[in-house]
């Protein structure tokens, strides 16, 4: 008996997919903004002259970059309650994404900071700027500009990685897909459509980050 | 309920880690072969083939690995093939790996100067000979560090295979947690084992990067 595809079976459940897209977007936006913020602080700490802090951040980066996101998520959601830290599914998912992206972006942004010519910093010092001012006005924007493509790719990867958050029952897009296929047993059709949705989302996210990058970096050239 | 000591947990996780290693190796080797094939047909340069390969790469880089595994796992039975989690995981990860590797290697091949192609063509070499004797040996040097670096992504990718029911390190961790109610210890051990597999690879990749930096220039 040949299988008859029935993509129409998904239509009645569109609301679940729509809610999933919204939640995946929320996770991604919060994760990206806070994660990159964490990455900037991490890169600052890595570049700082306090070796202990730099080493602690280094260990954090290596630990996260060499373990799977799924395991980090399980550790946060199932493991941390043993230490008395109880999180909802959404909180755990967001936290995992922040911690994950924070480590990757620390390393990416650090590369950008290292690429800033030493003369720029010396010039800023000769203008009597303090270290915070130098970082804020001289270093960070050109550094981010240099590594923006790499950072954008990493944010897209984190967005796609959020699909495993369905495993702790965070109700994002993949969770919606699992739910629908449990209702109508049209697993292939559902996952096919949801894969398409992810593809569209990743293309849109990439475009959005490009526009954001232009907005953030190009205008200030003339200032 | 049976009692699990820490050693029992570690021992059982180690048994499962063998499957993580095996799945990673299989996916990496097969994915490398498919990726090389894609690289060859792409470099040979029929515009339609180039577009097709680009679409393939875009598709796999733009969708979650979990969805790719789900589609293989739920899709193949529809055309009458019975797939075990092992087959689905291997196939899914192979396709995923091939898309990333072919894209990494494309950059390496493109970094070989046009003069090299022209010089070898003027010696009467055909495409296969150019690839075999001139371009690939040079591209290989540049390609090794990022390829080793990507192997870390493959190992971490195998964790997702636990979701379609393949019993590797992560799945074993979940099963042991369900028996022991010690998620903190168990997932901690799981993370340490992944780290022990991945970190040497990361270090090796970084070492190679430093080593080949001088050669490339």
C-alpha cells in the first residue's frame, strides 16, 4: 500500500505552529541579545590583565564549546534543581541558549578585539581616555564590525539549536511539531513543513542581522 | 530498584560512549566522502550543478539537525524502507556533515590561485589530473585545521541522535537518570565525557592552525 501524503492534515493545527514560531523567536532574541552581551563581557575579561578572571572565562568557554547543547540543556533543567535552582522550561531554555552563545561569542569577539591595531589604543591612551572609555569608544564597535558575519552565523546556529529545547517541553516550534504529529500521526508531513519554517526563519534572521549590522556600523564611519 | 554507585554510572556511560564515538566516526568518514564528491562535481563547474550543491548546503545549514534526523527517521519508512535509529542517525549525520565539509573545502579550493589552474591546464592536464596533482594537495594543507575543528561539531551533533532513540552517551545519561534520580551527577559525567572526546580535537585543530599559518602565506 503506497503512502498518501496529506499536508492538509496540518492546517487545522496551524495555531500550534504559529505559537511555536513566536516562542522560538522569543528564545532566539533574548538568547542573542543577552548572549552577545555576555560575550562582550567575556571578551573584555579575556583581554583584561587579571590572569585569574581571564582563566576562569577561558575554562567556561572551553567547557561550553566542547559539550553538546542538549547536554547543557539537560544539566540546567534536570541537574540544577538538585542545587536548589528550580527553573521553568522556558527559563531553562533561555538560560542554556545564553550560556551557550555567551561562550561562542566570547571567543568570536575576542578575535575581533585582537584585530584592533595597537596604534588605535595607544592613540586613545594619549588622549587620556581610561580603559573603560577606550573599550567603549575605540575598541568594541570596530571589533564587532569585523566579526559580525561570524557572530551572525553563530546566532543562526543557536536559533536552529533551540529545536532540541522541545526535549524539556519548552513549547517552541519543534514542540509544536511533535504535538501535532502525536494528534494526527502525520509525522513526515509535519516535520517537512516545520523544516521549511526553520529554513525561512534562518534566512530571515540572517537578513535581519545583516541589516542590523549595516545600521550599527556603517553610519558611524562618518562621525 | 537497583543501586547505582558512581562507578556504575561512569561504567555504563563509558559503554554508551563507544556508540557516540562509532557514530561520530562513521558520519565523519561517510560525510567526508560525500562532501568530497560534491566538491568535485561543484568545482567541475556546470552552473546547474553549482546551484544544486549550493541549495543542498543552504538546506542543511539552514535547518536544525534534529529536523533532518526526524525527516530521515519518519520519511524513509513511507517509501517502504525500515530504518533503525542507528541507520537514520548515520544517514542524517552523514548528510549534515557532507554539507558542512563541502562548504569548508570549497573555500580552501577557491583559495588556490587561478594561475595554478591555468599553469596545469597549459601542461595539458585534464580536470581530474589538475585536481589530483595540483589543487587538492595544496588545498589539503589549508583544509586540515578547519576540518578537524568541524569534527567537534559532529561529535556534539551525535547527541541529537538520542532524540530519535539511538542509545549513545546522552540517551544513556537520560536512562540512568530515570533509574537513579541523580540528574546532577549523571549529566555532569555525560558532559565530562563529551569534553574528554572533544577537547583534544579542539586543541589539535588549534595546534594545526598555528602550524599551517606560516605555510599558507
